[in-house]
């Protein structure tokens, strides 16, 4: 069923004039690359992983350190 949905999405993308999209799960390397990019972007705006975790847990960013 997943393969059928991926084929349907590919057909829809083709009909919409979009470039090919990857609908498969990320590889470990892709996941690591995305995590590194997100960490760099977050660092530029003053966020860290601990700040994000604390914020998600409902703590204030100041107390997260």
C-alpha cells in the first residue's frame, strides 16, 4: 500500500509540473545531515538542543541555559 501511495504522489507531482520528490524514509546519513543543518541554523538564532527540549517541556528558555 505504501508503494501505491508513493506512485500516486509521483504521478500527482508529475502532473503538477513539480520535480521528482523522494518519499522514502531518510537514510541514517540524510538524518544526520539534516540534524547538523538544523543545529547550525538554531545556533545562529541562539537556540540549542537543550533550549528546544526545555521549551517543548514547557520550561522558560532562560532557565534552560
